[in-house]
C-alpha cells in the first residue's frame, strides 16, 4: 500500500506531522466499512526513534549511509498490499527519495512526499531548546542534533521538487499550520490511480538467458573505465562519458578506490538480478546508481 515520505530540515516538526498522519489514517481505516479494502489496512511509522538511530550518525559519512540503509530496509520490509508506511526521516537527499519512490513503484503502490517547511532560524531554536514544553512542534525528544551536525544537514538539504516524479505529488506544510492537508494526502495515496511499474523498477524473471552474464560484464566494464580514467587523469574528479550510454558519469573530486567501486557494483547487481532490461539500459541504470552513491 502507499508510502508517505516526510521531508524537512532537522527539528522542523516532521515527527509531529507524521504522527498526525498516522492518527488520521488510523481513524479513516477504523471508519471504513468492513467490506471496504481500506478496512484491512495497517499504518506504520518508521523514524530514527523507532529504529534507535542516534543524531550523531550524521557526523560521519559511513555511519550516515548505514543509517539510510537501515531506514530503507525497514520501509521495504513493511510495504505490502495492506500496509501504509510513513517514512519519517530527514530524507533530505533526493537520490534517497528516488530509491524509496522506486521501491513503492515496484510494488505498484502510490507514494507522495510531505515537506515540512520551516525557516532555518525556527529549526535552530527548536534544536537549542532542552525543554519538553518548547515550541518545536513536538519534535524535541531530548536528543538534539549537535550544532555542527545541524548546520551540515541544513547546508546539504535538497528541497523536494513537485516537478520531479519521485517528489510528486508534493504536499508542503508550513510550520505555522495546525495540520497538513490530511484528506488530500489520504485521497492521493489511498484512492490514487493504479501505479504502473516501468523497466527501471519492476521485478520479473529475466527474459534473456544471458541477462545475469550481461549484468556482471557490463558493470565490470564501467568499473574498468573509471579506474582507467583515474590512472590516466591523475585524479578522480570530472565528467566521464560512457560508451553506448546517454548518462554521463559524474565522479567526485577524490579518487575512488577499487574496493569502493566493487562494493557499489555488487550492491547494484544484487538489487537488479531480477530485472529484465537490455544492455544499454543496464549501463544507464548503473551510471545513475554510481552517480548517486558518490555524489
């Protein structure tokens, strides 16, 4: 069933909005006739609190990536035909929102983004408060973000864009509003049009006997192209065209090691073993995946 992705600055009041949605959806489900499919739905709230993720993980790139993987796994585990999942994390990286969008689309279920809009100064004030009665919209759980972590997260925040398919439909909630558009969100995800998966997300048995061979061979070729570029150029940065691929590899300024590239390649292969796409599409998907991992 539907996936609701919560986004916003740290301490903007996201958890309060998520709980409002959880409560409203539960009431809608309870009021639904017994014969209605809605009566069989369940609502789940996934956030750093429920996953026991400390605020300090965002200080280190490795631990932050592990935290995102934990959230992603929890969402993926709960999504089903009869489960509504509210992903109440920072979700500030558009690439991660895209991953969640793809997961929902693969299950042919709707998704939407609820963006909690609050000025940085308001969020900073909420984060500085230590009182449970502070005006932080209920987001203060006694475990504030360290100041440097807060500033870094605000700096790196990628605001949702309703024109992007993975951020649509987008519901923006000003921090001064009492509630989000609860009924509008319910209509968008619980009564929305049937979602049709595409080749980038649908899971189905491979149509070609040599698909797994092509998947392994093509990804290895691109890894080799990156390594050769780094050896000849003397650094890791810049745009790198890939043969038979319309997507350009955007490499970070730092040198990417063989171990890092192979780890990303193994993750991609594991995620796409059951996809059935052509060699050219494998190249494009893998290049997009590498760009997100090393952005």
